[in-house]
C-alpha cells in the first residue's frame, strides 16, 4: 500500500510540473530566489531575490512565454547557463539556459525531464541583458593565436576593455584585469618571427616588451608578425589588440595578451663604424650581457675604454687622437662572471691615413710672450688639464649637438701650426669659428659646467661635462655667463665671442673630447651618438 502511495505522489509531482510548463502559471509573488550559473560552475555568478522585482519579472516572463520544442538537439555554438528558481512552496525548477550569441534566441531545457522550450525574445531580452549574463557577450570576443616556427605560443589574457551592444539595445562596458599568474614562457630565437592569427582581424595591434617593470619596446605591429626583442634572458611580451565597431555584432574594444619569451644569446659588440681616421670617434654597443656578468674590452689604440650602461645596453666609446697611426688593430672582447672568463671574441678595426692641413700664424710677440710662458702653462696644467679626468656617470645630452656659434671656420681640427715660423708640438685641438666680438655662444647640448674661469693661455674659458666622458671646451671668450655647477640645456647662452688669451682676433675656439682625448667636433653634429643599429 505504501509503495502505491509513493508512486501516486511521484506521478502527481511530474504531472504538476508538466501542467505548470504547459499552462504558464509561474507568478512573481511566489519567487523567493533565482540563481544564474555559468555552465558547469557550482557558484552562482549572480542571484536575484524577491526584492529584485524587475529581474524576477523578467525571469517569470521568460518562463511563462516558453513554447515546447520536439526532437530538440542542443545547438553546438550556443552559450549555456544554468538557472534555478526557488519558490515559496519549496519547489525548485532547474533549467539549462541556451543563448545564441548572434541572434540572442533563448532555449530552456528542464534538467529533470529534458524537455526543451523556446522563449519569446521580447520577454527574454531584458533578462539576458542583465549582469548575470555578461559572459554571453564576452564569449563572442575574438581570440588570437600566436605561432612561432611550427609551435603554438600559449598567451594569457592579461586585461580587456570592451563595450557591448546587449540584446535590449543598451551598452555594457567592462574593464577587467584577468591574469593572476605568470604567463607561459616560450624559447625564442632572434632569427624567427612570430605570427598572429585571428578569425576577426584586429584593426590595430600594439606590442610592448618588458624587462620586469621596464618598458624596452613599444611599437605598432605590421603584417601580423612580431620580431623577438634581442635580449639575453626572459622578457614579457604584451599584445594589445584593438577591434573597432565594424566587427563582432556591435561590440568593440581591446584585449591584451601576455606571454614570456626567453633567449640565450652570445655576447656581441656592434660598432657604428669599423674604419676610422686619426681624431675619430667610434661608438660600441655591447649586447647580451647578463645581470651578473661584466664586459671587458682590451685594445692598444687609445687609453683604457670606459664601459657604461644606458637602459638595457652597455656602451663603450673609442676615441682616437690626431696622432693615431694607420693600420689594423685588434679589440679583445671578453665577458667575466664571478671573476671567471665565460666568453671571448676578437674584433678588428682599421685606421686609415688622414692628411691634416698646415697653418702659418703670425702673432704679435708681445701677445705671445704674455700668454705663452711658464706661468701660463702652469696655470693651465693646474686648472684645465685635470678637469676632464672625471665625468658624470649619466647621459646628459639629447640628440645631435649644435654648432655653438655661426661664423667662418678659420682653423680646422688637427691642423699643424707654425707660429711665427716655428712648428708647434701640438695639433689644433678643436675648430676656430671667426665671429664678431660679442656674438652669443650657445651650449651645443645639455650638460653641467665643469670649469668657468679666466686663464692666461686660453683667456675666458668654459668646460661643459655632457656625461659619460663627453666634454665641450670654449676658449678666448669675451664674457662668461655661467658658473661651475650650472645645469645647461642645448641652446642656452653661455657667453660671447672674444679674443682673450693667446689669440689673433675675435673667434671661438671650440673643442670636443672624450675625457682628455680631443676629437673632431663635427662628429657630434653629424650624428646622434649611441643611437644606431
């Protein structure tokens, strides 16, 4: 008898559910709670309660509008949610809610009976435009695939910023930072490029490459290919892909993908030139040096080379004085780690012959005797000679240097001089620019004043330190407007043209040097030091 009663009760429940589905008798006042889940999630993405009257009415409208479907096959591309409805009578109705991400057609399937129902779109559009169904719109976002050689690169979504047009015509904006762990690391080779594929091609792709928090590169990606950044170690690559309003059913925005790329590169020297002349300057970039490694360069061309680091690249400056002899020279490059040499390689530089002009000067003997004497040389040796022995360990200059004053070049760099018929023991250390007395003199680039004083031999004298051993020198000025320690910007007025010291007429003697090694000033105007490939 008990068994018969149980069967009758079960049939009654089933019949009641069937009658409810087919007679649309669900009422908002009978709803206690509605939970919405993403497919296979056990925690609701959103819950609505009896007080959420608008949302509850939307749920009731959808359920009461259902029309039964026969021979239902779940569409493969639909976005699936779960919805359970808790009523005041203790009943719980559980549905799979399937939504077509393009047409927003809503199909509900009872999890108990597996019966499927089509909901009226007008009734359902407000429901699927609510916060609970946000993933419906994000599911339609385009995705990219990265390939390297024949391998697929796993890239994680780092963040996204999107605007969606929802089923009810309103817009949904979302800004999310998603990545919570380090992205996957892929071994890379500088000789191979990475390819980007997407079913819906983005209108713009920005590549950013980071060494920890330091941005090393930011560029627009062309032709959907990426050239790996040459770096000895691991870097983070971030690709921000931008889609405009013409794609994705009215959705537009951007998604940033991240992955780590690692390289193991041999150390390398890169020269801006390998053929030099006397008085020339070569810039050397040193690549692929690890954090605990030390680059060393040994050579016989000039004094010891100072190596410095700017951003992620080491540099060295090789300055040749005007006595450098033609021939081939070897640079021994090595890398040390924990006082042990781990890498070595030789490079060859060539010095070619250069002919310097000769100049014959006639100087008033009174001027010569008053400015070229033991006292003048002693003062020069005490104040000027040592001032270029140390330099600020920072790059102060920006871009190419400018000529400090306009005028006729009366003496070129490196010229041999005969003064009153006698050959001097030195060559001309800079260039002489003839200009009217009182003409303003500009700082050729950013720097800090290292010396500003009158000297018997060179007259009113200024020395500017531009950092990393680069100095500019100014002789025979009429007035000085700057003092030791002043910070200068390219183009600042530092004084005026004059004819003080050992001079035959108004002009500016301008010298450029690497520490004490004087080089041609034109080298600094012709190019942007350190900025070459």
